[in-house]
C-alpha cells in the first residue's frame, strides 16, 4: 500500500528583498518627478501672486468698472480711468469666431487621419497639421497681414453682399475696405488652434469602437451618416474638451491679432466685419512700451484677468477630456 507524502512540517522561508520593492534609483526618480510636477503648481501660484501684487492698486482704484467699463484714459492729465470691457469682449469674440471656423476643419482632419488614410499617409498628415502648432505667432501674424488679409477682405465683401441683411454681417459703410476686423482676426486664430483641436479629436476618434463603426457601415450607412450619428455623439465630450483647449489658446493670442486687427475702445458687440475690435493680450503689448507706472499697474491687472480666464477655460477643458476617457 502506497503512502501519501508527508506534509511539510513548516512553510518555506519568505525571501527578504535586500533593497525593497523599489531600488534607490527608482526612489530618487519618483521624488524628482514628483517635485517637478508639484513645482508646476507652485509656479502658477507664484505667477498669480506676482500679478496680483502689481495689479492690486489698479483694481482697488477702478473697482468692478475695470472689467465692465469702456474707457481707457491715462494721458490727458485728468483722473486716470482704466477699463478693459471692450478688449475683454473682443478677446472672447475673436475666440468664438476662431472656434466656429476651426472646429469643422479639425474634425474633418481628425476623421481623415483616423478613418480614411492608411498608416503612412496618416503620419504625414499628422506631421503637417502639428507643424502649424510649431509656427511662431509672429510668423502667422505676418502671413495674415501680407498674404491672407487681401483674400479675407474679398471673403468679407462676399459675405456682406450675400448676408448683409443679418446684423452680424452688416456694415455701416458698404464702400469701406473690410480689413482690420474681428472676422479676419478670427480666421488667423482659427489657423493657430486647428492643431490643438485636431490632436484631441484624433485621440478621441481612436478610442471609438471600430466594430461599432464597421457595423454601421455594413448596415448601409454612408460615411457622413456614420460620422453624424455614431462617431460624433460618442466623441462629443472629448471634442468639446479639445475645443475649450483651443479657446484657451485663442483668448491669449497676442502678436498675430495685433497685426491684423484695429484696436478700438468703441466696443464692437456683434458686427464682425467692421474694422474695429480688441483683444486683451494685444492691448497689453501695444501699450506696454510707453506706459506710465500707473498705467503699468492697469496692464498688470489686465494680464491677471486674462490669466485667470485662460486658467479657468483650460481647467474646464481638462476636466471634460478626463471624464470622457473614464467613461470610455
């Protein structure tokens, strides 16, 4: 009769790691990356403290009118009035125009890269689109001023002739040259934010279930109907996050807008073809070199408002994109 092997008297000894689960190099790497990540938050806080310390005298003097008013008077010897309303509205106006133009182009480019092109061509198109993001603002501004503005003026005249009965596209004097307008500045900004929106949209499209798209096409859906009824509803939150990231870039754009827009404190509420408008960053750049110490405080306050606005938009965009990834 065979006997079963006897059970061991004790469990085997546990191995003791000489250096722990993480080596010394891993620990230092973790500490250095954590310090670098936390330094980013510290840096943002230091920038806020710096701007607020310089901006507080202007904010305390001007009050709420600094954001809502439409007068900037620092030169005639009377009481200094610094109010940012037209420039703040102009920044938002140009950003929305740019988004309205850039979003369809970005979605089309992302759809082309992910669903239509082969891998080699997709890499080439992606490189070309990303190249736009690497171009300096001054280069795009010069291109907009010297090359694109005459073309955009022609487009503005066509829009005015066809849709001039809509207040948005109306002008006081139809014979005037429709240059230096928010319409042209919006086009320039659109060129600059297309890569950002395309990059986020492309990433979201790659997460769409390929079987879902193939099934919709197999059932007889056209590519446009599949894009409209399947891909876009599934990707909408992520695309919205990319749009908001682009908006953060558009609000803070400076040099390119300064070249193609005529800054004016005559607030332009909705007539985007009129040659008047504004942008906070461009106004700071235009006035900084010749500002008095008192006006410098107002420009710092303008920078603080712009910084906070951009920060809020970017935080909202990141939140939307992250929620979209978690849901997928």
